[in-house]
C-alpha cells in the first residue's frame, strides 16, 4: 500500500467501503469511500489523486489558493489533484455514497519518461474537477470492480491500468503537447517467436506473481506497448488471459483433492474467502461443491 500522508486524516469521517490494502497491487492504490456532506480539511497531496464519483450527486466546491471550482457532481464526475498541490478545502452539499479515490505515485510517470526519453512528471497534471472523461471512467470502473470482487490477476490488471492512467492524464489533462495514446495505438502484434516466449513464461510462472514489466521484458518490448500488442495478438488482455489459465489451474487442483486454502494461494488470491467468491462468480458453484461434484 502506498504511503499516503493525507488519506487517513483527511478522510477520517468517510467510512471505508473497500481498499486495495493487502491486495499486492502494483502501480497504484485505491479506496472506495462513503463521504458524508460537509467540508474536508486542508491537505497537500503526496501522490496524484484521481477521485471518481461512482454513485449519487452533490454540489462541490474546491479551493486551492486563488483557484475556486464550483460544480455539480454526478456519477462519473472526476477530480484531479496532482502531487504537491495544496488544497485549502473541499465542500460537498450532499452525501456521496460511493467515491473512488485512486492514488497514482510517480512510478508510471518515471517509467514513461524513460520509455520516451522525455521529462514527463506528475506535476504537469492539471488541478481540475467537475468533468467527465470516458477513458478515466473506464479505468475507474475496472479498479472499482477489482476492489469489490478480487480476481486472480488483480495485481497484473492494476499495473496495466496504472500505466494507461498515467498516459491518459498526460495526453488529455496536462500541459504536454504529445498525444501519447495515439502513439501507443499503433502497437501492432507480437510475432510468433516472441508470443511463444511469453506463453512459456506465463505457464512456467502461473503460480507466481506475474508483472507486466516481466512479460514485456520477455517479449523485448516496453511495458507501454506490450499490453496492446498482446491483446491485438491473443484477443485478450494479459490479465484476462492469465486469469483464465489460473481458473483452469484452480479446477485441476480441486479435482486432484487440493484444499481450498492452498488453491486460493497458488492461484494468486489474497484470501480464501475472496477466492471462493470469485470462483463461484466464474463457475456457478463454490469450490467445495465443484470438488465434491468432480470427485463423485
């Protein structure tokens, strides 16, 4: 979990609905909170924060120095707060039943700067709120979905989403002039030899943590191009593909009499209960019922 010097104190009055803490996520952290009407205290943001309203509506006022923003917020409304910005206050007129806080550290920006040999930095992101962006909205819904229902590849999924989010912020919500998304859209596909190397790596490390950085290295591509190339070649994102293989691994382990706890651990879940819930959503029955049915 990222070290956040503003989160615990600033959101003390906002009940936590779900958190990425303990999930082993790479690239970003996230919290889903219920925010009662009222005023949030001042803070200086230690990482870039993207707040996305998932449910309800309210009028919001944000103040940072001479900047004052008044807007009506509804589902999908976004607020950006870059690293280092000091916010004097934020006031909401009605309860926000589900507000997703995405905490994006410097890592994806640093990796992007190395990839492009240009000086991209989170500080160039706009301090702006009261707008909607379908790209950020889609990323937010995937993160919220992973918070609510853990999958076997949440860490890999979120790592990819962190890179996509950094690119989106720089391309659409900063003072940079380069359309990074347009560049990445021409990624092409993986040739047969590279794809074989990636598949061998995935199968060998199916019970281990798998990062996009590792997969990209095996394919000899940057992490910012690899995910698009993989999806263009296979028809699935790396996280969806690995999740499907881990589901088959879970079925195999259960059919061979493995315990639910061991199966959950080997298939990348943070807890047995999350594995049971995810397996039931995917298969239609609990792991225990599946094992009993296969063994009968």
